[in-house]
C-alpha cells in the first residue's frame, strides 16, 4: 500500500492534479470570501450585483489560467488530439457556443443590462440576471394586462440575440410614447375638450416631458435621429360617428398603465365639470325609417268572410 502511494505521488500527472485541486480550492475560497465581504458593505443593489458578477467571472478566468499553467507542458503534446476533439465538441455544442457568444455580445455590445426592460425571444419583462448561457427575465404581461409582472421567471438562451430582434424599452431613452383616445360627440366644444386634455396631461405627465427632453437630447447627439417632440400633444380627427381627440405623451416605461389610469380619471372629472359642453360619444343604433309591411289575404279566405262563414284558427 505504501509503495502504491509512493508511486502515485511520484507520478507527474498525479502531482499536477493535486496541485490543480488545491489551487482551485484556494481560488474558490478567496473569491467567495471577497463576495461575502462586498455583499455586506455595498448597499446599492445594482452595484452589488455587478460586483458579484465581476468576481465570479474573475474566479473563472483565474481558474482557467491556473489550469493552463499547471498543464502547460502536457497540453503541448496533445495539440492535434485537442484540435480534432474540439471540432467534434464544437459541432455537438453549437447552441451552447452560440449562447456563450451571445453572452459576450451582451456584455460588450450594450444590448441590455440587468434592470433593463426588454423583449427577447418573444418574452417581455425586466432583466434580473445575465448568465454565461442564459438571461433571466421577470416576465410582464401575458394573462396580466399592461406592463406589470405576472410572477413568472423565464430563462432565455443568450443565442437569441443573434436570431431575433432585441427590444430594449429603457436603454438610452428610459421613456415611451403612449396615446389615449377620447371620443367626443358632434356638437360638443372640441376646443375646450382639447384644452382640458392638455391641462390634464401637463398635470399628470408634465414632469416626465421635461425629464424626457433632457434624455432625448442625448439620444439625438448619439444617433442619427430627428429631434422629436416630447411635450404632450393632442391630435383631432373626425369620422362618421364622433370626433376623436388623441393625446400623445411620454411616460416612464415602468409606469405606463398607472399613468394611463390617472389620465383617464382626471379627464373624466374634467368632462363632468364642463357642464355638458363636452360630451363623450358612444356607439348607438338609430332607426329612422321602417319599411312598409304589405299583408295579402288569400282569395278563398276572402270568399268565406264574404259569405259570413267562419275560419278555424
């Protein structure tokens, strides 16, 4: 038994494996201790998350470099074998490799970051984690109306950044344009209707418009894009049923449904306070003329009535 142990310890490969195991354990202990210390001392959740992710990546890189240093002499003799095996592995794990490539693209290509609201792989929600293979999203919508969480956590392969468009709701411009439409009866004071909608918009989303104006200037400087209007505007169109007044405004991408509720509530209050000058239209069906109804009596029944006979009912 002692002889076997001595031979095992004299084997260069066994010694390198032992050194590798000890080194990997030391790396894990050091980086784990650093992560715990940082988690206790950093209060900002976003900074804490990014620091932990950076430490984890640093641990992986340190382990890979350490393994390469330990086995550097052994690797030189297996170059051809590793090349053939690598080609087979690359073919078998092409989806995994694509996901790793997607992670690199996300990390360095400014696609999105944790905290952004995105639509990726048909899933819409907030990014809560970006892993090497998958992005974790807290889903919005589906059976829940509006931009609110439904409680379902979805993990999407990073390879989707190469396969489908990536919609980012909050990257360089953390606001969205939204619209609400008010149908007004013909005969109403549509000038007053427009004024009250603008008044309510200034009251509810005026601060968003001013913040969005500053953010939009940065977008105009960064991209080749027109200098769009971010102040609330009301557009009027008329159809055969009513006058449509459409309010267009900017809103925080996480508060779209809440702000729409506030706008509708205040607009309805202003309409009620207008004293009937502004009336909301609704779909109605008016019957203006009824086609004449012609009744014909059979000749035999007419003959029976003329002779004073009775007809069985």
